[in-house]
C-alpha cells in the first residue's frame, strides 16, 4: 500500500475541535497532518453555519480565531447574555473559513481534504497508523500520536473503542437539524413583532442601543419562540410538517440576514439511508418554515431564501467511552476535577430525541471537563476531542457546544505533541503536564479551588 506520510500527530476531522487541535499541536512543535473527509475546513461551524458559540470562550486558539474574525469585521466580539447564560462571538461562516485557512497555514499544518479514515492499523492496543480513502485510492498514514476529532468518534470506533449512542432508554439521539438562511428581512420589524408578542417568546436578545437599520443588528440578535403562533396557524389549516414546536433565529453579518433553526429529522447520523433521507426531508421542512415566516411573521414579507446549510447538522452520534464519563450531576452541580482541562459554562442544550421540545438550562459558573473524558478506555495513542468525548446523554447537551469542543481540542493537542516529542505513547503523558501547559497559556481549567473569570462573576 502507498505510504502517504509519517507524522508526529495526525488529527482526523477539521471541525472546531480538530482545527484547534491541529494548530495547537503544530505550535507546540509537532509535525501535523489534518485529515478531513469533506472539501472544506471548519466542519459544523462553517459548513453547518453554526456560528454562535454557546458559552464563554476558554480555548486560546479559538479565542484567537474569533479575534481575527472581529478584525475582519466578521464577528461580534462582545459578551452577550440570554436566559441560559453569557456567551460571546457570533461570527460569519465564510470569514471564519478564511481565518482557519490563515491560521492553519501559519502554523505549518499539512491539510488533506477529501480524505476519509476507513481503517486503523494497530500494534496491540495502540493506534499506529490509519488507512485513508481518497480519490487516488487507499493510502497508509503513520504517526506517533492520533487525535480523533471526527465528531462521530470514527477513528476510535475503528480501533475497537467502546462507545455510547443515544439515550440509555431507547438509543435515540438528539435530532438532526440544518440551519437555513434568508436575506432581505426587515430586522427592526421582526423584533417589534417579537416584543409585541412577548408572551409567545422565551428569548428576545438584541442590542438595546441599536437603531432602526438592519446593519445595527448584525450578528447580535437571538430570538426563540413562536410556539403559540405555530399552534394557531396549524389550527387555521397551515400545513406545518416540522416535528418541532418552536423556532429559533439569529442575525448574520449581511444586513437583513437571518439564520433559522427549526428543521428536525429523527435519525441515526451513522446510517447511510437516514443521512440521505435527512438531506431531503430537512429541505422540505425549511421551505415549509420559510412559507410560514413569510406569511405570519412581520419583517419576512420580502425575504429571499438563500440556502440550507451545506453540511448536515448532526448533533449527536458516538460518545466514546473514556476513563471517566462526565455526568449530568457533574455538569449541573458545577463539579470541579483535579484533572480538569477546561472550565465550561455552556448550557445543557438538549433537543428532545423523538419529540418536538428542547431544553436549554443554565449551568451557572460552570464545571471542569476532566482529561480522563478524552482518553478512550483500553486504547493507547489516541485521544478524543469535540462532540465525541466521554459524557452521558445529558452532560452531552453541554459538552457538544463549541466552547467545550475547542477546549478539548486544545488539551489533547498538548498531550499528543508532548508524546510525539518524547517518543512515548499518549498514556505516558499525565493530565498534570497538560494542565501545566494550559495554565501557562491562560486557560481556566475548572480544578477545585480555582477562581473563575471576572465576566462570570459579574451579576446579570
Ligand atoms: C443544528 C445545530 C445547532 C447547534 N447550535 C450550536 C450553538 O448554537 N452553539 C454551539 O456552541 N454549538 C452548537 N451546536 C453544536 C456544535 O456546533 C458542534 O457540536 C461542534 O461544532 C462540533 O465540533 P466537532 O469538531 O466535534 O465536530 P464537527 O464539526 O462535526 O467536525 C468533525 C469533522 O470530521 C470530519 N469527519 C468525520 N468523520 C471523518 C472520517 N472518518 N474521516 C475524515 N474526516 C471525518 C467531518 O467531515 C467534520 O468536518 C449545534 C449543532 C447543531 C447540529
């Protein structure tokens, strides 16, 4: 078989967690290959148009990415607040793509797009190589350490890792949702409509100092509700084909741009038939929601349907079982851990598997994510980052958010780069060494007794 190359660290998946992992590992001195199955960088945060990190940003690399987006006038750098907590940094997907390309190239990361990992090469329980499938055929990639940032835990699963999938009760995962974007919305009129119907809205966030132009609201508006309006219009005969009883929207960079989160497809994100059906059904739902908005919500009268996000919005697939499984009680109880690698205040955001509702619960000042959640049981030389880490089904509602994904990417990169530098396996690297480097970089770890950032202490 063709040998594609031999590296210090190979990161699979160029989503938010993989990008951060690849850049950090390279900055720590590793020779890094970043493998990605699609033809673009960013995964869900670019291709899925998931442009609002829910929670405060703690990863230093991701912070830098957002700062650079702000520099290009493509992100809102201010701290904002909703009922579920504080957050910062809504950004534009294409500006983010530009920043990612810039930072990956500056760090000297080698990128291979349209390369799917299809097999692992093992030496006993340690991952030694990957087989990738590309247009040219199959090739072997060797490395000293591997990071699985595939979102789906593909690499760990191929290596034989244990994993959890969906709810313990029935195996159902959170539904698949793709955002769709519309242009030419009259945002002040939309906000006035939401304010006039406040009882039907549970989230109306916008800059109170804003004026009466669409551009005053760019990247700074969040609206959730319309539950009663949907019910009423269905009673009047509107054919609402979407298994979700409310709508969430956010403004984008383009004046009058609104991204809508409402589609919902219940399926297994690892099943080919479900994935294919989801692509079609979600589009039909998006067209239905667009018709609803144009007819019944002020500001949408002259709206133009721009796109359904090109990357399917898969919320949940495998959660790879690690040395520790973070629990709902840990998250809600703001538990600190001796081996924590990041303080996380992302809310518990669970879209009801098989149902129409959602919860979005504030978690206070946050909890620590243990390093052990990134280390798969029984395997060596492979670490997990992003939405596939070891957590229970409710804790997942918090750790799947971008702030958490990027923290885990940064932590495993440090461990992988250190292992490669020393010529040892990742199991030889201790959590305390990773923590020491993160602390040096200024990351809030979430360890017992550690202080919290001022912004979290400030009363709302
Ligand atoms: C509808 C929806 C709304 C959301 N809203 C928010 C929100 O408001 N705020 C928030 O913070 N978070 C939100 N999230 C969650 C968040 O966007 C994701 O959980 C996060 O971006 C995942 O990052 P990741 O790097 O783990 O995975 P991904 O972004 O999924 O990246 C994984 C990458 O790996 C690649 N890949 C997969 N398998 C292979 C393979 N075998 N070989 C090579 N490459 C592979 C994929 O193509 C992909 O690019 C939302 C998610 C969805 C779906």
